[in-house]
C-alpha cells in the first residue's frame, strides 16, 4: 500500500517534469504565427504605369542601353532617354517593366542609383533634401526615393527620384536608408566608404527578399527620372514632381501584359 503512494506516481509531479525544449518550441511556433499575422496588409488596388514618349513642350531623345545592362535587367520592356524642353533643360528618364513570370523580383533593386550610379563613380551628397517623397500619378500617391548624386567629372550634381512596385504595390518596396557621403579628400577612406555603402545597400536588398519574399511570377516595374541640380534642391524637386504626371500615366486595366 505504501508503494501506491510513491511520490513518483503522483500526478502533480508529472506536470512539473514537462520538457523545457517543448515549451520553447511551442512559444517559437506561436511567435511565428503572431509575426506573420502582424505583417499581413489589407489588399490594395494594384497600380501599373507606362511612359509617354510625347510631351507637349518637350522633345525626346532615346538612349540605347548596352547589351550587358539589358541582359542584367532581363526584360525587353525598357524606356530610357532624355527629354529636353524649349530652353534645353534636360530630364533623364528610365522605366523597366517585367511581365508576369519574367524575372525573380531582385532586378528592381539592381538599377537603383545607389548601386548603378555609385558603381559608375557618382558620390551621394546630402543637402537637406527628404529621402522619400510622395508623387501623384493618375490620382494615386506613389512613394519615391530622393537622392542627390555628384560625379567628379560632371560640373553639376543630379537630383533623382525612383520607385518600384511588385504586382502593382508601390508601398511594398522598402529601400535602405540613404547613405551619407562626405567630401573628404582621403582617397583610401573614400574608397572604403564607397565599398561599405555598396555592400550595405546590396545587403539591404537581400534582407528584404529573405524577410519579405515576393510572389513568384509577379509583375514588376521600376521607374527613375532626374535633372541637373542647377538651383537649390526645393525648386529642383518641385520641377521633378511637376514633370512626373506629364511623363507617367496609369496603365489601362485591359493592358494585356497584366
């Protein structure tokens, strides 16, 4: 009879020996479910854009892209060139469109000025401009990244805006914070800063793809335009914002590429 009251057989002792790893595993699963639900977003009507080749008061000069660039972008739907107004003021434009099932989604980050332009010798400078602005296109507000970049062989900096979308969602793209670049004359320090910024930007792109994978076969778009910064940045930025709805228009919902 005494063995029937052995402490090892008492139910309350069994509960106290529940394995800690199983508890931690359960918490991990619960935490993952909560995180996924917190990342879910309400559906939004997709928005795709297209570029006008003819704008009243402007002349357009197309610029062919090199075969290596075209191969890297992996799409034939490219719009690249310069618009000039009656006073020879230039607006450089670029638009790439990846139809559904074409490309893996990473190409929308491969042609940003912070990668391509910096790789071509540009230096990012800060003059107090916002890193992001919202531009109205077709009655919708699209978030654009804003940067000022300077090439050592060019007399004037360039202020540029760019944006990208996945399946018509322009607010799903999270670009990294703008890099800060001083005007120090130390060649080695400047080179290391260039490498660090490039690696940081590319790591941010990889991190976004891992944490927020894009739907397989999604349609993608990337748009960029810029002008020489011959005035203070507020006036130049306002000029770009005025130009955007002249150049860009909303794609009809019957567009077969969708």
